[in-house]
C-alpha cells in the first residue's frame, strides 16, 4: 500500500517516499552550490561534513582542499576548478551531489531508492552506503585520471535516440556512438572530435541543435575497453558494503544486485551507453511521492519530468536551482522550487 505524504509545519506536504537522482558530469554548477550554501540551512552543514572527508582524500592525492574555498568569501568558479589539477572538478561534483543528498535526507528522510546516471553512479553508491565517502572520493579521482587518457569529446543533440542514430549514419561518422539517452528529445553522442564535428554539421543541416559539452574526454564508447579495465582494477581495492536502499544504474538498465561486481558495473560507464528513461520508469513503479535531483543542475530533473509525464507522475524537483519567480513560467523554466523548504 502506498503511504501518502503528510503535512509539515513549514510547507504544505512532506513526501514520505522519495527517489534521489544523481547526474553525471555534464551538468555541474559551482555557483548554484555556493548560492545554496549561502542560503543557510541543511546545505551548508552538509557541505561542511562531506567536504571535510573529501579534503582528506584531496590531501592524500596531492590536491588543494575544496571545503574552505567553497565556504569562503571568494569561491572558485567551475571554469577555475576545471583548470586545476586533474580530479579537482570531479571531487567537487561528487561532493556537491552527496551534500545535496544529505540535506534532502535531513528534510525528508532517506530515499526509497537512488538512481545513478553515468558516473553519477559513484555518488549514488556512496549515498546508499556501498562505498564510504572517502572511497567514493577516491573512485571519483581514479575516474578523472582514467578519463584524462580518453581522447575525444561529447555532443548534446536535441533529438530522439532514433534520430541520433540516423544522424550518425548520415554523417558518415563511424567513430561516434550514442553515449547517453536522456529522454525522447535529448541524446549525447561520444567519439573523436573530428567525427563529432561531422555529426554536428549534419545536425545543423537537419534542424537539430547540437552543443559540444565542455568536457575534454569521451566516455560511454566501446573503444575505451583498456581504460575501463584500468578503472575497474583501481576500484577493486576499496571496501564495499550492502546497499541501504536499491541503487538503479542507467548503464546497467536495472537495479544493482547483491551478486553484482560493483567495480565492473562502474567501469561499464566507460564503454556502455546510459539509457535514462528505462530506469526512470522502473523507479516510477515504486510509486514515490517525489523525485529530487541530487546535484546542482536541473537537466536530469527535466528528463525525468519528460519521461514520466502523465496524470499519475510524481513531482520532480531540482532543489538547489533557485530562479526568480516568473509569471507565467516559461515552457522551459527550471524545475526548481523557489525558497525550497530544506
């Protein structure tokens, strides 16, 4: 039987059954995290706790501490973090997702399930207790080192998966592949930059918007087998515990099972596509009261609303994104809740 949401003292409805969605690396905003921190409440305390542990790993790996800078008067921008030593930006993204997750847990209780998209799976597994915060941070840094050796890039296309395949075929870009399916009108392709340029030209010629992501690597590509093997080997050195809640993988297309090789499944993110709609429909069958994006963007929340559209669809929120009120809201307004009740 489904448990109905209850009313709380500070806002009308408190959802009992929630799902936390952990995005990949393409939608990370440091400025949004900083705004949420400065707003006070649960996000700041969660950032303090999470990044205290992450900074232990940063010191271990020879990187500059993030916590004092993110909480300081002049926090770094995302562009500045991207130009710091390899792994700095990945640690910031990992920590931001975990901090939002913890803040949500304090307001609404632990999630019924978590969903990891691409390398958001590292944060999802950590949130579920499979990895410790320290080992999750080490895994994020290991990933950054591996990705630095994965030449190529990623391009976002405003079309369906089927149309993306037609564009790949029509452009003659045999080295590019569909890497991520966000929803029926948003797909990411991966491959050598010369191949991506051909895909982007074909997209423009057919009226499809194409945007090269600001990520200097490829992923979700079958030719990255050696990188996947190296990543898996690094992950096998970390302890793993039983998950406290179901962990859904957009790459595996299902929930993790007790017998799964976690290292191999995470390494699959380098060589296999992530198909978001499939796992979103699976978690919808759990009949959650709400879905929350555990990150600093709202792209995954948008996809969830698109995929789960319908009369029985649960509300989907991207809490840290605080746009100014707009009346009436534009069609593509961020899925945030102004003055979100942490």
